[in-house]
């Protein structure tokens, strides 16, 4: 394409913002409008947006190929009620796609040789092996995600002029960059982008927090806990005295109460992904994460049969976006284990909730027939104040071909009795998991080389060493 042939697209004229805000209402108006809708009214909005999303998805090469392979025809889907007949896919299917011209992957559906230019954003998955998985966002995709970030933070107490310190990696991965955009554009608060520990050393993060009085921290719970412990034990600063009101984290199985006690602040859970941004978040009542249902349909299904689970029953999260032009996600199996929350939230909203993310189904380890999630181990460890809450699970195979799990856990103080700590944790983990694992107490800071705690937002909790074990 020659330079003269195409006008340069300008971001602020690439969208009708007024129309967008009527459709995806930003905070605070959202809480007087969409948030108050009945289930039927929400379903009607979802149905209409879903059919438009399907029209778009049929233009995307990945779906054309994947759906044809499964015998799906455009006429098969007439309403949201037909959603269960669409074949789900997972990240493995995205990776296996025909991707001759990266980063213009076949699931994105944008062709730089044929399409009109538009201002695009590229971010990636946190991919730890090989090249990261690219995701491209159009202005509208990105604005809807920003509006939802704004709603979430407003719901969790963020107000104009508040400083919000974001301790997520800033770079290729979406989390930190997306938080900045949403805070800046849709909350009136001021993002302070200190990034991960690799970008701003932890001590400096705390000095900045103390001096500028950030009211909220956005990050992964393990790093937020690490910051609290560095403040308390290395800098002699009581985190509770820093005036932080809220910790906005992907809580997973981490202990909410111990993080709240460490910081003297409310912990709000959030569920999101690189492809879609925030999908669900705690309201002030912290009784399950409300799904932003004007933008997403979130199913909780049996991982094998894909049949829906009842509220309270665990299954995998399967997500369908209702707004994306680039890389629409139609029944994307996230492999995250969650459950729909039964009953209604005290806040009065009819938006459905999920009770939390219990682990990733592809991180699951089978020990003597029992399914074990490394994340559940973390929940037990972080409740024991003799530890830093930091741990790594090492999976090995013994000479008889049996899998065994060793949990290395950091003792908070050099004076801690390793054998006592190991004994207690072994018993507690047996109670919590239903199977015995080995526990090894190590010195503070020792597992960071496995987990990447101070280097990245993508913290590892499981190392599979079976390939190098005695018999494999
Ligand atoms: Zn609520």
C-alpha cells in the first residue's frame, strides 16, 4: 500500500464516542442504568449483541475453518439460546491455527493488505515458552475494555484525583497497559505506573507509595504481599499505616483475609484475560465477582461434556465476547476453574457472579487419583504467618512411575524452625487437598528464581520436572 493511497487514521475520529457510551455506559452512569436491569432485559441486550458478534465472527478465518470442521453453518445460530451448539475452543486451537503472516493471526481477522487502516493496539499473552501470542485491538474493542476497567475501579471505590499505583509489568503483556488506559480515561484517578519489580525495585515502589499516598494498588496478589512484607520487615514501615484503601488483584486462591490484615485494606478480586480485559469483578460486598454481562456471556461448564454446571458447582469458564471486532472470542474455554454464585448479591444488581478462580485446569496435578491445584496450596501457605506466602510446587516422577509433589515454601524469618513449619504445613495440606505432599522449608527469597516474583507479573507456581525424573 503506498503512503499516498491511504489517509492516516486518527484515533479520535475513528469512533463515535457518544454512541459508544450509550451502548456501553461508563461509570458512574452505568450503575444507574445497565447495572439495574432485570435478567430478561440483560438477556435481550446480550442476544442482540451476540447475533452481531456472530456476523463478525463468520468473517474471521479462524472461525470459518474451525466451525466448518465441526459442521457449523451460519444459519444454525439464530439466538443466544443456540450458543451451546457452537464448538468451544481453547488456547491450543489458537496456537495451531494457520498463521502465515504473524502478528496478523487468523483469529484476529484483520488483513493489512485489504482492510482500511485504523489505529490499532498490539499486546500479547504472557507466554513463557516461544513467542508470545499476539492480540490486536481496534479503537472500539479497546474503548469497551477501558470503559469496563473504569466501571470496575469505580465499583471498588476509586474516585477522581485518587492515585492508583499499578504494579503490573508494562510491556508486551496487556495487564499493565490496559489498567493505565482504563484508569486514565474512565475514572478521573491518576495511574502511577511503577510496573513490576523488574521495572521499579520493590523498595522504590514503597517509597513512591509512601510519598505520593496512592490509595489503591493494582497488581498480582503475590507481588502485593511481597511489597507489604518488604515494607514491614526490611524498611520498618507498617503497611497498614500507608493509607492504602484498596488492593485490586486477581485473587485466585490466595487468602483474602491475610492480605487484608497485612495492608489494613480491602482486597477486591477481579477476573480478566489478555484477549478480553476485565470480565468480572467484586462489588463492595465482596461476595462473588459480577460478570459485566452487557459485554460478555460467561458459561461455567463441565470440562469434559461442556454441559452447564449449576450454581455452586465447579467447572471451567467459557467466555463469549459481545463487542470485539478483532479476534472476537466465541466460546473460548479459558481452562480456569470457577463456579457461578447462587442467590442475589446484597448490592441489588442482577448481574450474575462467579465465586472466584480456583485454579487452571491445565495446571492441575493428579496425585494418587486426587486432583490438586497448586493455587489451593498457596491458599494454605499464605495463612501461616511463619511463611512469606511464597512457594513453588515441583512435580517429579519416582522410580515406580508415581508422581509426587514437593512444595518448597519460604520461611519468613531465619529463626523459624524448619521442621516444625514443615510438619504443620504437611498436615494442613493433607487436610485441604486430601493427599500427602512433601514440604520443604527454604530461606526467604529462595523460590523467586522459580516463580519470577520480582521480575514478572506472570508468576509460576508449578515446575513439571517429570521429563528429567528417574523413569519417564
Ligand atoms: Zn454486588
